[in-house]
């Protein structure tokens, strides 16, 4: 048995909000015992925390670990090995910031997930969807107007694949599921980092969206949808989409639709701030940079609307290129409209529920995966504790100090 004992910490129960002083014992990758003055088995590694706060390992439910540049249209021309090298670096840095699990929202594949699980790559546990499904001219179509060539080979780097029509989207969905996708991603509206669509457009017909959802349901998986506007979000939710990514332009009419369908919202506010201030420096084309303002200022209002209405909100960042380093800044931004504990839950228990891993991650319950982060300070009193990676003292993944 491999064991790790965290001694004399403040243990945060994210479900109740209670913070109690005590010890936490990890054994064989799981949380084995929680309580005061625990005894340690022989050969246990003991780490004295001296009152530092222990909370579940953080979960980012919207990342792109292969997006080492903000010029997404350039990615398909990269060597897969070159993209993998970048992804390994990006994932290791995510782990250092306290994120022990991430959900990739297009780009990562089974190779990266297997490499992480086998210890070949140091990084968070990786839930992946493969390539996002996009209509021609949609948010996942990175071709400029004068380019006619269709998709590169599916082993090439890149975030999206083009599929048009009910039969084609069924085949594309089945192909991503064949490769082990934990969820499917569909582009249901226009976006910032795509060259030929409008942000206010809706994408895919209702029939195509329903077909993709049917394929996911058949495989006991779910669908996440990129969508900004109230209209695009409503169409996606009515088709059976389980999580809406971004949602910056939702309104009050969407709230009951989320609640009726038990769906999740995954805002990614930090990326718009980063794209506006640094996007061009890291490869964002000028045409995409000019789109940022359309969603930048609306994001906080949308988050407030959803939070006030009781929508389940998970933590996401969607950062690209060198902007990945701002991953923790999302805590500070959300703290403008949400209580600290609600933001913490979005990055732990709520995100775990979205990933279908409630009780397994995002909690300090006995029996859960021993994925933990130890921080200096009290994040419930001050979210800046989690917004500053320098405050992360220890990261534990599967019971091992990382």
C-alpha cells in the first residue's frame, strides 16, 4: 500500500462549506480517512500543513490542451508530435496550478488521455471529445474564405471537423465515440476565433443537433455545445444538449430552459479578457480580435442571470496559446458576481457532476480519488487565494504529491 498523510490542515467540505481542522489519509490513490490526529501506517509519507487549506483538486471543464497558439487555423498544419509536445507542457502547467482534472472541449484525443493515465505525460486527468463537429462555415471551420480544401486527416492537429447533413453528423459522432470520446462537442453558433461566421448566427439544423444527441445518448455519453446567443442556446437545449459552453449573450428566457432540462452552463470569462489584451500577441488573427468586444462585456451579466436563476454553473477557461497562464484568474472574475463558495463549487463538485464523476472527484469524501490541492489562506474568505497560483503549496493527484 502507498500512503500519504496530510497532517494538521483545514479541510474544506465544498458541499456544506464547513472547514474543519484535521488530517487526511490517502491510500492506493483514494481518500482513506479524514479526521483529527490520524495514525499513519508504516512507510506513510507525512506532510505537515500547519493550518494550510485542503480542498478537492480543481476541475476546469473547458480547456484546449492542444491549442498552443490562438491562431487555430494554423493547428492542422502542425506535426502531431509537435502539437503533443506543446500539449504535454500545457498540461503539466495546469497541474501545477491545482487542476487535477480537465475536460477538453476539442483537440485532445485518446492518445493524450492514455499517456496521462499511464504516467507518460504529467498533467490533469483528461476527459476528451476529440474533434468538435462543425457545419461548413461554422465555428469549427478554420478555412479562410478563399480556401476550398476540406478537412485535413483526422490524425492531424486541430480542433474541429466538418460534417453537413443528418447522415454525416451521425457518422462523425459515431467516429468520435468509436475513438473513446467522453462527450461530444458541437458548434451550435458563431464564434470569435473562426474566420467566416458571425457571432449571432445559429449553426446546424435542429434535425442535425438532435441526431448528434441521439448518438451520444445511445453510447451513454452527452453533448456540449458552443453557443453565445439566447437563440442559439435555446435551440441547443431543446435538442437535448447537456452543457452550454460560453453563453455570454443568454437572457432571462434561457433560465427555465436550463432548469427544465437539468443542463449546465460553462462560462469562460477569462478568455475574452485575455484575448482582448494579449490575443494578437499569441497569434489571434486581427479579424477575430475585432469580434471579442461583442461578447466581452456581456459575460458577467450572463453569469449573474444564470446564477440568480439557479442554473448549474461549472468552471471553464477556454484559454489559448500563451494565455493559458491566466487559468486561475477566472476565480477572481467570477467573484465579482458570485459568492466564493459558489465559485469553488463550480470548479469542484458541480464540474464533477457535469463530467459524470460526482462523488469520485471534486470532494473530500472517503473513497473518492485522492485529488487534492493545498493552498495558503482561506479561499472561502478570499477568492484571491485560488486566483494566484503562487498560493498553491501542494498538489496531490491519485494520492501522490505532484
